C-alpha cells in the first residue's frame, strides 16, 4: 500500500474516462481502496437532497468530509448511494451501529419527515430528525471559522464580481437570512443562542409561483434562464420614467425602480400579453422579491444593531440584487455576505450537532482535487474537507492579525498575472511529471514499493488532474476561492498527494542532506576563524546561497537536474541590492553591547540539503552561542524538497558539533511542526506546536521564497523579524523591484 496524507491506497489509481455532464471534475478511480464511513448526515429539501459523510481508512488517523447531492425527485438514488457507502463499501472495521451515530441517520429539512419511512426501510437505520434552523447555524458557524475563502460578497459592477472576505475575528452577532419558499431572518448571538426576529412570506415560493403563472417555464432552471435574458426596464416604472431623469435631491438615480410592474397597468389590456416578454417579466419579478428581502434585512440589521448578514441563496442575479439593496439602504456601511458551501449548511450542521465532543475534528483543510457545485448557477465550487491532525490557529506574534494577508501577489486584481502563473505552471507540468517518474518512488521504502508501470500511470493521472484544474481556473479564477500563487502551488501539492506522490523528493532530500552534512564541520570551522561582523556577513550569505537549492523554482530546477549548482557558485549568483539588504541593521542590533541578546528565536525553515545544513543550522548555531534558544519550525507534511519537522528531528542528532549537540541535549534547540503541507506559509492557520513555542520569542525569522516572498513579504510582527530569501521568479522579482537571483535580507525591529 502507498501511504499519503489522506490515507488512500493509490495503487493502480487513474483518472476515470467516464464523465457525467453534471460532474465538475473527472473521478479518480482507487481500485484497491478500503474505506469505512463513520457518520452520515442528510439535508432533504424541496429540490435537492444534500449528503455529508465522514470517511476514514481502517487503522489510520484522520479522515475526509465528503459532499454529494441528488435531486429530491430522485430520492431513491440518494438512498441507494447511502446504502452503498454503509454496506457495499463496508470492510468490517467499523460496526454499522457505530458508523452512524446511535445507529441513526441524521437528517434535517422538510424531507427528513417526508422520507422518514423510506430511509428506515431501505437502510435499516432510524433517521434522527434535526431542527432545520439550528443545523443551518451550526453549519455556518463551523464553515466560516474553518474554511478560508468561505465568505464572499457579490457585485456585478466590480471588475471581479466575486470577492472573498477574511475570517472575522468575532463572528457574533450576525443576521442569517434564510431564503426558501418564504424568508426567515434570525439574529444569532452565540453558538447556542438565536432568535427569529422577522421574515416575510414573499420569498422563493412567491417568485416561482408567479413565474409559473406568468411564463411558460416548466422548472427552476428554465425560470433562471428566462430571468438572465430579461430586461426589467421594459416592465418596471423607473424614476427616470416619472421625472425624466434622476431625483438627486433625495438620492434617487434615474435607473432606480419606482414601481415594480408599473408599466403594465399603463398599457391597454388588449396589448399586455403581446407587449411584455416573459424574460422581462421574470427579471422584474426577481428584482421585486430580492429588493423586498434586501430592504427588510437592512431594516432589521438597523433595528438590532447588527453589522453582518449572511444570505442563504446562491443564484448570481439574486445575490447581485440583494447586494445592491443592502448597499443602497445602508449607504455602503453593510454588505450582503454569501457562502460557497451554502447548500450544505444544513447537512453540515446535522453532522456536527451529533459529533461527540471528544471526537470532534480539530481543523479542516479544503482539498480541491475533487470538486463539485451545488447547482449549475453556483459561482464557487466546493472540495472535500480533510481532517488535520492538529488544531490550526492564528500565529500569536502577528502585529495585526485582523488585517494580515499572507499573499504578496493579488492575482484576483490582474487577469494578466492570473494567466502568467497558470501558464507557467501548465508549461512546467511536463517537466514536473518527468521528475515524478524519476524520483517519485523510493525503492528502499517498505511503504512505497509501487511498480514503475503503476507510477507512470499515476504520474499521467496527476498531470491530467492538475491541468484540468488549471484550465478551469483560467475560465473561473474565483472558483476555488482567492486565487494566489500560494493557492496554485497548494493545489499542485494536493493533486500529487491524491495520486500517492506524498513525498516526491524523498530520495533527493536524503542524498542532499548527506552531501551537505559532509560539508558542515569544515564550514563552521572556517566561520569560527572570523571576527563577529564578517562572521554575520558570511552566515547571511550562506543562508542566501542555501536558499538557491529549491526544486520548487522552475528556473533553478534545470540547474539542479544538470548538477550545475554548487554552494560556492550559488553564492556568486546571488545579488545583494541595497533596497533589499538590511544586513547592516541586523548586525548593529546583534553587536550592540547595550542590547541584550535575543532570548528566543523562532525560525521558519525552507529546503533540505544545503539550505538547512549549510545555511540555517550555522546561523542557528551562532544564535545558540549567544545564549539564544532556537526553535526550528518546519512543515508537518512533505512539499517539494522542503524539509519536514520529522526529517529535521532525525537530521539534528547526526551533527556532532558540540555547540549544536549540547543545545539539542539541553532543550535549547528544538524542532516544531508548523502544521503546513505546502511551500508557502499562511500565518492565519499554524499548528499548536508553533503557537506553544512562541512564549518568550523575541526574534522571528522567515526563510525562503515561498514563505518570505510569495507570502509574508509585508507581514508585520510584535517582535523583531528577519525575512531572508532569494528571488527565483522573474515576475515577482519585477513586481517588487528586484531582479532574478537577488538576495533579500529584510530586518524590522518591533515598535516597542
């Protein structure tokens, strides 16, 4: 069996050629996978039945939250699917009565009552029916807190209509506007307290009922298509129709609707049926209902002193109208908020309301390798949610966590940059696939003994999978949330792991670590001969040279594959432009006799081999010699040739240097997991070990292009910080005013 972070047996895995028209991505076939379902929750609505189930592999930690939907009119398909995951895919590890809490399926929505007997008879389990509103709130609270790019605003007047909101520091209070057949408005003040404060009978049922009478549309999709093609100005009376222009004195533009369907009653009865198109009627009715909901929601927000409102209804035209109404009435102070997982809130809530506290999942990361959309009109896609083995939380030494944005390059604002990075990664796929075939299997590892034929098949599947995602993101840049260099690189890592390439550079890292270890003692002996100031210069130069050994950089990849890069030639390649060289300020701080030495340094490390052994460890050794405690923070999971925390823990005892060995034995040199699994660093979600290690830290060092340039270039900290890396991409170098292979040493002192 081939291990990966998601506990899949990927032997003979391949991309399925069978692709349904309704599927967003092609399935991955895992013919040897054994997986049991631990719990299932169902939200059965009038049009869709949404299923959320948590699956885990026997005798392995972690698991995965999966999302599936079915049309309610075909509820038998939903029941058959649940039967399959409960029984047909059952492998004897988890008894049925434990796979669904208390032997019952969890359900919410009106259909939970309607189809109670059907589920009981066909599945042999009881349905435990849950309160719909409580499930919506529980699901919303969980997703907003856990999933990045979950919340977004929508305004078609903006160049990029869909814009994502950062996770709020304080979620409560908020309004939940649930738009179904009617509308309910809830004020939510905590995880367990809420009240229905208002509502209206003019909701989705009103809209579709009237459209059924006034148009020939036979179903939901036809009605939506009609409204998209319509123009409400042909039906509604506008302010301009009454005043010949806007009424600026009271803030009304000429295009504002003065009277919905106002032009109809002024038209002679015999002309009405022929004059007004069904498309225009549909658009007018949609605006009528949406504007009414938006105004009622705003008035309730004002009355109850609430500044945040989530709307549960994901059609773009509806979202745009609701956003316009809220923005208009609040004079831009409040924005309507929407959620990518909005169709699954009820099922998620039902799931978590019955998850035992002792077994509740600490943190999730969204995995976009297999994605779906709740409906054809949904703007965003949803992936599976993978359980993380540690709690992820905000890095406590950030100066301003609320305004922190990890990403240096905002691809959402530049179509040109979007295409540049997507094209670059697409072009590099063939080269990466050849690396997969060359290094993707470690023959000495007892857990990774797949054949070359199997590896070739999986490598081809990886290339197909990632390219499919890149092509989608070309068309829909916001489909998976905020598009950034970080998200594109993380997606590539997810695709590699999904196909079993969990540690692609395992062989390379071992070889490079061994080679670098041979040079460690001569290097530090040479450094020890230097005076303090030139020693610091040499240490920083070594860190920059070591950071050149980056298999994640397209430009450096060829140099490494051709063995055209050694430690000395790497030093020669690195430039030191003055705007990016704060080494003098750092030396002044270190050498100032009036300053106490740093008590504790936390270093976010990057690559294996020369980077960690000849760059970072001599630098850490220097700090240790100044009685500074050093914490080395490394990835929890493999990514490119980045060293992991486990690999670093195994590496340190091999260094016999007395300064390093003694510090390791005394606990003054430690390694912690960052909780990361990619080449970048998002300080909004770091592991518990890092957070615990922050106590007493007065120097933060962030090393590497992914961690200090692609992300965290503008990050500010509560303590002194040193960012050190080499520019290895021409676009980001030009963007920030540097050139290829320029070194960056940015030192910033804390305000106090």
